[in-house]
């Protein structure tokens, strides 16, 4: 236990520029053309990175993922008063924090008025070698989203919160809003029936929003990482559908409720 607790802060210290300072990526990524985006999904926040609406995509059966119900961001520790007012205006009722206890201690969230903060620590129970990659991404981290103790429960809790929130919206975030948050959005959109290519394009928007590219692991994301998570879901559970049922433990009724709420 002593060795574990000593290693993690060292790993997190390497990512302090991500957590507490402005990001200067290696190079501005080429804009991603996401399937028929019909609105400006950016939240246009000043002190919060990668803030956007999670909806607005067409599904394979021709429906649309509703907007104004689910938002994704980076951590909220640097949220300005204007940012908090904007999130409050968007009726954020729950803020789900996917970060470890070390990250939450280093950068406590500023939660918008009227919202309730919830902890959904994805990899806090993972081995130290996995925790070291928290802020730098990579295949191993993304595979841990499927295999790490407590990860399935954390991701599932966010999806259940979306289902159960009758009024207002849910916001989920990690530190940079690109890895744990990115997989959460990928899972949500895939369950709702958005095609894999569009899911990947949405995921890669983090490069554009964070002024990075896929060769910048600290600030950016790579499609190969997302592929690794989907591959691990298939390896561990046999299929994505089985991952949802047996890993996340969402019943057919849960999935139906999620679609009823999120699809128009």
C-alpha cells in the first residue's frame, strides 16, 4: 500500500500542465468532419477544457441523439464564474467526476450552483503501472477501462445517472476530458446506435478542442487507443453488446430507457 500511494502522485505530477495550466499542443490538429453536426456543440467555457454537448449525432436507424441532456468536459477546478453560470444555465443537475482521489485532491471541482457532485472513479483501483498512464493515454490505459477493478461500475453509474435524471442534464468529466471521458462518450453513443466511424470522429474532436494531435499523448488522443478499448471489450466479453450486459450490467430495460430518453 505504501509503494502504491507513493508512486501515483509522482505520475500525476507529470501531468500538472494538463490539470492546472493552459494547454499548448504540439500542433493544431486538422479539423474533424463529424457526421452532419447540426449545432455548435462547444460550451465555449473559459477555464474548462474540451467542454461540449455529447449529443447531436444521427444513429444508424435515422434518429438523432438529443442535445442539452448530456455534457462532457475536462475537470472543473479552473471554472470561472462565467463558466459556472453557463453550466447552471444549461441546467446541469449532476456532475460525475471520473478522476482518482489524487486528481480530485490536486484539482477540486468547482460545481455549478444547483448541481450535485458524484464520484465515479474509473481506475482508482488499477495497478500503479496503469495509474501512471492516467494523464498520458495509451493502449494499456484504454484496455484497463474494461478490465480494471471498479471501472465497469464507474462507467455504468454515469449511464444509470443519465437514465435516472428526470429533469436537467448530466455532465461527466475526467482531468483532460479526453480519455476516461472519451470512452464514456464512445460507450454512450454506441449503445444509442451511432455508427463506429462517427463515434471515432467524435472521440478525435478532443484533438481539435485541445489544440493537439494524435502524436501528442499528453494533450491528444489516438484512434488506435479507442480501438484498443473496443477490442478489449470483445476479448473479455465476446462482443460490445455482451460488455454492456455482463460488464456494465445494463439490462435490456436499462438500454431501452436510455434510448427512450436520449433519442428523438
